């Protein structure tokens, strides 16, 4: 794209910056999609192979929790809503490792990988890992916050037009919406270090406690690496979307002035 031509045709710096950020965002989304495809392929391959222990994901999770002194942590199958919104995860409020049906009941390498990684998150909670705890407390906002911004602003505008007669509620709604976006951004930023540490710990258990052979560990590492690429791209996408939003606000303010 010829940005010099855009500038000569009257496009200002904000517009050009918005176009550049939008292009970068598109590239990041494509890379994230590729990472998701790699995860699906890794999942599929891992699900085709049984682990050498011949234990289900639920049994491995329970075994390691007990051996590491976390007998108070439960292992349960995800409910439908938990599966949709969170997938395999650890809940700090319930002190429970939640696993999908095919993770908790299967003896596959994928089940081993997911179960041990979530147990490692439980260990981080027990040890008081601040990043993990903050991430978990804000996780719900991280999922729903980005989608709440526009509805909040629309409600604020309607209330101002129909009831208040001033832009006060709209301003409050924008501030609240931006706060939600910031909370979601924090969750996205914390995902990478928290999940990476849990993956590293899971691999360590596999090696030290004989939970997986060298060949099995390599297959699991590939699954973990795909997840880390996706988490990294989520950070890039979150940053670019935040910049895009700021540019939109500045462009709107410039038009109205």
C-alpha cells in the first residue's frame, strides 16, 4: 500500500496509522488462526495415542494432585457452560481441576498433557503465584469484557437521549467499557507467563516422575508450543485492538471538533 499517495490525497496521520494497525491486526489474526489449526492437529494426533501409563486424564490429575500434597483439590468433568467458555481449566474459587469429557475419560497423550498442565496451575495457586491468581480472578472479564464495550456505550447514549438529556451517562458508560477492556487486556497479557510456567512444570513432572516417555514428551511439547504461539498472538492482537480503539476515538474527536 502506498501511504505517501494516501497522504497526498488528503489522508491525515491518524487515518494512515489506523490503516497500518488494521493491516497488522489482520496479519496477527491469520497467524493466530494458523496456531489454532496446529493445536487442532496436535490434539488429534495426541488423541490417537494412548499414554504408556494407561491412565485417563482424570486419573493422572488425581494421582499427581495427591502425590504433590494437593489432596483438597478436586477433579471434575466440565459442565456444558464451563466447556464452552473455559474448556479444560483450574478454578481457584472452587479449588477444582475441570476437564472436558474426552480429557477426563481418555487415556490419550492429549488427555495427559491437558490434565498435568491444569494440575500445575493448581500448584501455582497453592504456592500463591500472584500472576496466576490475578489472571484467574479476572478471567471472566477477559472473556466477556471486549463484547461489553459497544452495548455499554449504546445503553449510555439511549439513557442520555431519553432520560437524562446530557452526555453524562454516555461518558460513564465509555469509562466503564474501557475499564472492562483494560481488565481483558491484563488477562491476555498474563495468560502467556502463567500457562508457560504450568507447561514447563508439567514436562518436569513427566520427566522426574516417569509420567511419560521421551517420545511422548516430545509429542506433548509440540502441543504446548502451539498453545504458546496462540497466547503470544493473542497479546499482539489485544495490543493492536487497543491501539485501534484509541485511534478511532481520536479520529471521532477530530471530526467533531
